[in-house]
DNA sequence: TCTGGGGTCCTAGGACCC
DNA sequence: TCTGGGGTCCTAGGACCC
């Protein structure tokens, strides 16, 4: 049996841990640039604030009902995630951390799954302040469904689906649009064929499923029937691509500021590569004007002879590519860097033109930068091309302190 | 004024080869 | 008269997830 443990309203719950006065009150967390709503407390959901909705559309609700607004604070959420995951992993034989706020757990050998889930939920809540929902079922896809039941239809946020009868009963009440792996396109298509609930899907033949939903769809439906097709992946996997991109508060109309932003994202990508002990063989830069209006997009791919994770090298390729594709007739609103074709650093093949001495020197330099930035904060040590007074920074009006990771942000007790 | 950011997997179709 | 058959690799784009 597999459990899916999922933190309730995760970002909103993190913000509340150090602000208990917000319990029972509507809280929302906004995406980067304070663009749209990406997390809501139950009270905010009850006010009709929609997930992914642009913040300005709900502005009047925020004011009328005194909704507490936060900008995303990924340092804080990442730290809470680590705490929750380490508690979960110390209580089960196997775990797959699926995202920042959820994990699949292998419950093999655990006799009373309901009691176990209740105790685990209690422990995480007591130790971290984060409430969980736990759904237990024979496969991953079914545990996702059980989790949804746990969140919405159970008093204690626990749902165990063990027997065929109860699984089928729930499948009949479960809309296909809520199935993990079925998005709005497939929902539209299947609805037009008269399929509305998960049970109807399990009754179709394998051939029909594969024709309509391809191989991933067939795996998904088998999982719905209780036949495990998706394994728990407990191993750390090297990322296949790494992206750093942002939308700005205000458009940029000059190549100097654009270059500062782009090279900053290039150095963040390089640092992320080094953190994984990876090197990338291709770099992709992209520029876009305001996406809400018809505009302009351009991109450039740079293929390297030798994979790298050296910030200076990646920065210089990006700067050159920017000069090639920059068009001074446009005002840019978004830029980004994607590094891909990733290989382990230990397996990098040098060419005859690479100077190993230089590479080693630069590796030491990068290491020193990483150590300092780890200690004093990302981008504290930066490159001159990154600039210092970023006029191009995104909006973050409602940022909370990093209570758990920055000494100056620690809570103080009045004596 | 105003719509995020970071990923993965799959497929169709083109290029190329023998 | 009239244009094979089978394979691989790569890439762009779609769909989906949180």
C-alpha cells in the first residue's frame, strides 16, 4: 500500500507558523512579481479566491475581507519542506519526495494504516506546525485520489482506500478532471465521448485507452484499476534541465539592464548546476515582451564543446547571445536562461583545446564563491556584470522574514 | 498597471543513413 | 513505364504536474 502525504495549503501554512494570529483568517500567497494567487488558506478559498487568478482581480476581496497577503518566500518554504520530509522519511521504509509539499510513502509492513497515518499527521503537526492530509491506496494514482478525499471529505484529513468495493464507489464519484495526469485537454476530449468519472474510464479496453490517451494514459488507467505501474522512486535524480527566469515589474528598454538581469540568472543557473555536481552542454536564453499583449519573443541556443558549470563561462556566452538577438525596438518584460544536456561533472570529456590548469583554478574560484554565498545568502558574492542596484527586480511587496534560515530574522522574545 | 516559475515525458515529423 | 523500405536520431511543441 502507498500513502500520499500532502501538506495542506502549504505556503499559506508556512506563513502562519510564525504568525499564529493568522489562524482562522484568510491568507493568500502570491507568485513572483506578486502576479497571481498560488496558495490560499481554507478561509481564503471560502471567499471564492481562485487558484492561479491574477491578484489584481481579487484586490477588492482582499480589501473587503482583510485578507493577509504574502509574496513567495521560497527560502522559508524550502526549509519547512526539509523538516516535514525528514520526519516522514524516518517513519517509513521508503519515501519518494514528489514535490516541495508532498511525498509518496511505502507503507509495507505497517499493520494498522489508519492509526499509523493519524499518528504521523499528529507528529508532523506538533513538530513543524504544518497540517498534512494522508491518502492511502494500492497504487500511486489511487493514493492521489485518496488524498483528495482526505482533504475535502474527511474530518481528520485521513482516507484509506483498501477494498475494491470502496475504491469503486469512490471512483464513480471522482470526476476525471481531478485524476492525476488528466488535464483540461484530455478532460474536454473524454467528456465529449461521454466519460465523466474515473470508474467509466476503468471500464474501457486497454486498446481504446492507448489510442485515446497514449501509453501514459494506459499506465494511469491501470493504476486506477489497482494495478501498480508507477514505482516509488526513492533515488535522487540528476535534473535534466535547470531554468532561471523572471518577469519584471517594469519593462526594460535598454540592453545594459537586460544584460544585468540575464547574467544574474546565468550565474544562478551555474550555481544550481554546481550544487548538483552537474555540467551543461547547452545554454538557451530567451527574451519576451509583455505576454498579455501581442508582442515579440526571441531565443538563442548555444551548444558548447565542453560541458561546464563555470559561472563566468556561462555568463559570457549569454552576454554574446544577448547582443545577437536584442532588438532595441522592443521593451522586454521577461528574460530567462535554461541549461540542459546535463552530465555529471565527474564524467565531463575535455577537448584537446581545454587547459586543465585554468579549469582547476576556476573550479576553486567557483567553490569559494559558493561557500560564501551559502553562508551569507545567494548572490552576496556576485559578478560585476550582474550589477548591484537592480532596477529590473520583480515586485515583492509582502515578503515575510526568513524566520528559520537567517539569524537577523529570528523571532525575538520580549523579556 | 496588472496573468509565476520550474520541471518531466511523449509524439510527430524531418533529416539522414544504408 | 516511373520514385523502396527500414531504421535512428534529433527537435519542437504539446500536455501535464506542483
